[in-house]
C-alpha cells in the first residue's frame, strides 16, 4: 500500500512538472540567441525570446517576452510586452501593457502604449503616448514636449517634464519605485537561475552521452547503498576543504592546494548535476519508468520547484548535493580500482545505459 501511494505521488509530481512546462511551449513560440526579426509582412502569435534581441516590424498577435535582450517595436504587438535586462524601444503600437527592468526605455514620437507602462530602468524617455497609468523608477525620467500620459504618473528619480508634455492624472513621487542595485540584482538573479538550469541540462546531457555506463552505475550504486553514498558525500563535502587548507599551510603545498580547490569546485558542480539526475531517476523508478534523458529533465525541474519552498528547498538542495557527491566519489573510486586491475564494480554494468 505504501509503495502504491509512493508511485501515485511520484507520478503526479512528474505529471505536474511536465505539464507546467508544456503549456508555455505550446502557447508561445520560443527562440533563443541571436536577433529575432518579425518582418513588416509577417504575423506571429505569442513570442518568447531568451538571450537575444527582438525587432518587431510586422505584427505579434499576442504577448511578447524578451529575457536578456533588447526589444525594438516598430510595428504592432497586440498584447503585453515584457522585457528584462535589455533596452526597450517602442516606436510602433502596443495594445496592452509594457513592463520590465531595463537599461533604457524609450517611447518614441509616434509610438503608443494603449495600456500601462511599469518599468524600472537606468533612464526613461517618453515622447509618445501612454493610454493608461505610468509607474516608473529610474535615475532619469524625461517627458518630451509631445509626450502624453492619459492616467496617473508615479515616479521615483529625476523627472524632467518638458513644456507641452501632458499627464491626464496625478503626478506623484513614490520612493518605493526606486531602482537601485537591488532591482538589477533581482533581475540578474532571475536570469542566472534560468541560465543555471539550461547549463545544467546541457552539461548533464553531455555527461550522459560521454559516460553512459558510469552515469548508469551511479544510479545503481545509490539504489543499492543509499546510506553509504550519503555518508561518503557528506564526509567529502566537509573534509575535503579542511584537508586542502592543511595542505596549503606549507609553501610546497600551495600549488597542490589551489589545484585541489579547483578540482573540488568542479566536483561540486558535477555532483549538483548528478544529484538532480539521481533524484529524477528515483522519481521515475517509483512509476516503473527508466529513461536517462527524462530522469535528467525531471530531476532538474523538480529542484527548480523544490528550491522555491522555504526551508524545505534548502534542505532538499543540500541532500541532493550530498548524494550526488557521494555517488560521484564512489564511482570515481570504483573506476580507479578497475583501472588498477582491482575487482570489478557491480554498480557499473557492462550493458548499455538505458535510453
């Protein structure tokens, strides 16, 4: 009964993780890197661009999201626009709201935003029209002579309201909108989190391709000896830095210690990736499923979800690291023994790794 309950819970978790990603992929076209151009005679649906610039000369019939790149709108976006960690230029028409954190935001003369403008930036220039409210936190804010804000204007920073600029509602200074290092650090943290997940998936895929039997052996070893794996991982995590510091005390040992710390850092990173892989393999095993690729994906996504939970997320992150590190150390030790002609490690099967 307990095993059946575990399987149901694991199956639900896998389904939730898969479905939480799938709708976004199905509903929006996602592109990464380079410059994405929607030409003047082109119409596309919802568009998501990661780590690249986007230029809209035609029509985006839906929402536009750009993370880690510049946004330049010369045509039409019927929905909302969200830009992060780049510049935002609106010289065309946005049917919804414009929001985000950017280096520079410009609503050019002839450009219009039918909804609200809510941005944090280094500088903001408005020479076009805003159909709703504007909430702006920036070091410098300029309302050019042709600017028009139909609603209220809340701001923090240095406001230069030039003659002829129109604001239909109240103009209020709000210190809570201040944009300083904290806001940009939040954006940078979000971008780094996305980058970290993508890099982990890429490196994990390379490891599974390059070392299929070794990776499969880590899973088998952890299943057969979870306690030993955890103890070895915890011991390595705590003892290795202490040993390296003791080695560094002597002048001769400094180069060795530096090399050791570099190896330790690389080992921790690999342990993080393998720990997520082990978690995914364990979750899939509870629903009688074996797939190294799915295990990697499920494990990485599971940790993205778990790390968002206060306290539990931190404990789960440490636990996954410890078991990943323990499995990695035992696997390397087993490979060393085999290389020395020792007894073969039963946890490193000769048959090909599961697909």
